[in-house]
């Protein structure tokens, strides 16, 4: 089986590393020279319609899209998600072969502010930010494709190279206990694990849902998370009042029901690993 990791960056490469022993893994990006040896590189842009038709005609069974905008602006998100989703949709109408499955990575930011309430895959989407609105627009394009599709909404990703929270703790930035500001997290290696899990489930003939929330099993308030991290790092915090516009707790029950087992079921396991690596 041939798998195309489109926009193959950190998460795509981590996912491919879990699958390369059993499947032919290809990585599509503008500059694929740095891809590991177990990924066959394809150089090009997903916004190029003619190129994408040529790529699809190579006969990929599964396409996994892990796209990254080049900035946090409406224009960057439009290019990275909405425009590429539209190009992919058009390319699939022109290609002679199309994937059996498209897995499209999105974000829980499409839910907006739920005032601390729980959200799952049935919860209404009320995106407030430009990023959430554009991600949702791209999701709608993907959901309308002629093949099977799965949208995966990741919560806040942390891991190697994604240490913004640790940097803030070291700088002494805390958060007040009230009002509660919830944080939902997933370690980058679990992001890869989720995508590989869905690929293997599909290959095994299992029926997949069209949407999964991918987040660990322990939502935590910003206050409690930062207090715990400060204790591990032995630093003192000073509470800062920062407006958090999207307050929600994300449920991963559907993903757990599919059989996925988290490597890092809570922030404690993941951050302990990062703190240990930081001290070495």
C-alpha cells in the first residue's frame, strides 16, 4: 500500500516512521531534501493543480495531509488550508486514480469558546478566530471529496521543538486559579500514533468515523498545569492575567473507543520527558 504524506513535516515524518516497515511512504513538500531515508521524497507545491493531478496519478492508496501555514495570519491560513483543500478537490476530479482515503489534520480551534464545557465530535462548531473559521472551511471541502475521508482535530501540540509552555514557565509566567482557563494537550508522538493507528485500522478493513478529536485524556487548567510545571522546574511563578478566548475541555472518547492507546495519556508523562531532555 502506498501512502502519501502531504506537507510532510514533523508530524508527517513521525507518522511515516511508524508505518514505513509495512507500507511505501512518500513525503510531499516544497523542499523534501531533509526527509528521512524511509520516506520517498516528492518535491512540489500542493497549490499547483497540474502537479497534484500528476501526483495523484501515481496511485496512492491513502493521502495524509499534515499542513503547516507559513505564518499566523488569515492569508497564510487561507493558502495553507482552504486553497489547498480546493486544489485537492479539483485534482481528484481530473486524476485517473484517486486515494481510497484522505486523512486531513485540523484543530480543535473550530469549536470556539465553550465556557469550560466539554466538547466531542457531535458538538457544534462555533469558531471565533480566523484560524478556526478557515480550518472549518477547509474541513468542509475535504468532507465533500468523492473518497472516504477522516478529519482529525488535534488540540494543543507539544513535544520536541514545541516548548513554548516550558519557556513561559522558566520565565515565571503563571495564571490565576480563577476564572478557570482550560488547556487541552497532545504530545507530538501521540499525534503520529493517532495517524498511524487510523491508517492501520483502515488497511485492516475497520470502519472509521469521519471525525476524531485527538487530545490526551487529561484536560487541565492553565493554573494547575503551570503550578505543576513550576514544581518540576523549581521556579517561582507570578500570575499574569491573560484573556483566553477559547475555553473548553475536549473529549477523546471516540478515539479511545477506536482502540488507540496513548503513549502520554496526560501532560505529566509528556512534560516529564521534555524536562528530562532539557536538563541533559
